[in-house]
C-alpha cells in the first residue's frame, strides 16, 4: 500500500510540473504584455516595470527563476496590484470560495439524496417523474444561466435577496443554488437508480418478511448500501464545486478566487494567472489523490490490478 501511495504522489508532482511549465510558456506566447493597457505610461517607466518583474530576461532564465520560486513556495508578486503577493491574494479570496463551496456541497448532497429517495419510493408516479424532470434541468442548464435567472426573479423582481455581494447568510442562497444545481441533480439520479436496485434485493425482501418497519428497512439496510455511489462521487464533486465557482462568483460579485481569476485574465496579470491555475490544479489533484488512496484502502483488488498492470 505504501508503494501505491508513493507512486500516486509522484505522478501528482509530475503532473503539477507539466502543468506549471505549460502555463508559463502559454502566458509568454500570448501577444502583448501586462502593462500594455496602461494609459500614458512613459517608455522609461514601462522599461523599469519590465526590469522589476524580470520580463527583459531571456525566456529560459525567466523559466528557471519561476521554477526556483515554486520550489520555495513563492508564487511571486502580482503585476497589476502593487506590492501584493499572489499568495496573499489567494489567501484572501479562498476563504469566500471555500465557504460558498462547502455550503453548496452540503446543500447538493442533502437535497440530492432526499430527491433520489423520494423518486425511488414513488417509482413511476408523479414524484418520480417530477424528480427526473428536475434532474434533467440541473444537468442541462449551465450554472451561469441558473444564477442569472435567480438574480432576475428573486433579486430584481421579488427583491427577496440582494442581487450581489456576500454580507449575511441570505446572500448565500442564490449563489449556492446556482453552484449546487448540477451536482444536486446528478446525486438525485445516482441515489434513485441505486435505491431502485437495492430495494429489489433479496435481503430487503427478507427484512420485509421478518416484519421490520419500513423506516428501519429504508435507513439501516437500503440507504446504507445505496449511498455508496454518492460517497464515491463526493470527492471529485468537492473539487469541481470549489474550483468551478469562477463564473458564479463573478455573476454575484463575490470577492472569491473566481473574481480574481477573471480579472487576472482581463488584466493579463501573468503571475496571478499562473498562481491561480496552479492552485486550482493542486485542489483537483489532491482530491483525486485522496480518492485513489481511499479506493486502495477500501478495495484491495485495485492494488492487485495495478500491480498486475
């Protein structure tokens, strides 16, 4: 098992190295520079800015300097925000993204599992069809469309919530729904199909024949086994929600990482783009790494198959 974990960890480091290198060279290949959009900047001052950020150095030298900084966990200074490090920007923005992501995860799992159970217990009835309809909508409609509709209906027309900002708990409602709509629909479908399969199993029929109460059969026997696919999905879903809130944060004016990411692209803030890309990649890869390791612990056949391969 130790060898399996080390192997996965090494693969993760190699993937991060490739991603960091690709991002660096792509940034350098884009025409223009971060100070091109500045108005009335004298050439002498622009030249000093180039020197300060090392943009006049040869490309290979910039690349080695970038890798050396990464080894020392230094993501550099933002090129558009004076004397502010990329690390401090990520630290300030990640708290909002994390809060929003965690609430969206809890909401999507709780509502998705509940809808899946209701659909399975009312198979081929109105509630089943209604849940399938909600699930299809959730999978089909992008989160930025859901967010815009919520803003228009509940923010502009009904004035139940603030259109933008994150000042109190009510401001979480619309962005959380927009962010959780897709995973909630997917979880509902997973739970429904898994529950339908479990409810027809022999041990459920045996439990019923013994006279156990329906609630006991549902919670102790059916749901406990049917929930496994959902648990498997929670790992990648967590990474996707936290890193996928870029558009939702921008729509609702939340000062999370998504807002910084969009602004960094608009402003061509090279160091911030590279730092945020690497940070998002680390979250995704760590979630995948933990999922793979958990699989290795839960199912020993995975280890054996990898050895055989």
